[in-house]
C-alpha cells in the first residue's frame, strides 16, 4: 500500500484559509502530519475555481494571495478534470444524487487514488468508494 493521500474538498480549504482559529483548529490538527510532505494532500482544478471566485469578485487581493500560497504548498497536488473524472462523476451523480461539483470532487478523489476524502459536507456521508471524513 502506498502513502496516504488526503483529498481536500473546497469547504475544507476555504476554512483553512479564511476561517477563524476555532474552525481551523480541527483541520490543522487532522492535517498536521501532512504538512511539508510532498503530494500528501490532493485537490482538483475545480477547487481552485471555487476558492478564488469570491475573492476575485470582491477584489480581495489579500485572500487571493493566501489561496495562492496554499495551492503552491509542496504538500498540495492539484488534479485536472480528465475525461475519466467526468465519466466517474456522471456515475456518482446518478448513484448518490450529488450536485455536479460534489460529484466532480469525489470522482477526482477516486480517480487519483486518494485514501481519504476530507470534507465538511454531510452529502458525502453516503459515499463509500473513498473513506469520507467529516470535519
């Protein structure tokens, strides 16, 4: 078995970057062993879109810079939305009745062989292809 890879859902990254100390603490504790470990954390190109949209709309350059720093961390890998991800997302959307972005995130985790899907979204509790951790 390879090293563990934790997929970070968008809501997790937003809480890590924009959240107050109380909302960040459980996530920072959970991810402490991944910090500085190349490729130990995974997310998708879609996550970059979702995280950066609001700060761009508001002209919030400070938050944009914080997201850039996060996404450029050595522990973060950003997966592309490949044809295989789209096909898997289509199946997952039908099976679990996930919203399209959620299906794309979970499909990316599956297709990228993530070992854990970390999220704050209860919609993923019924998914079983990758272990879901709700924080």
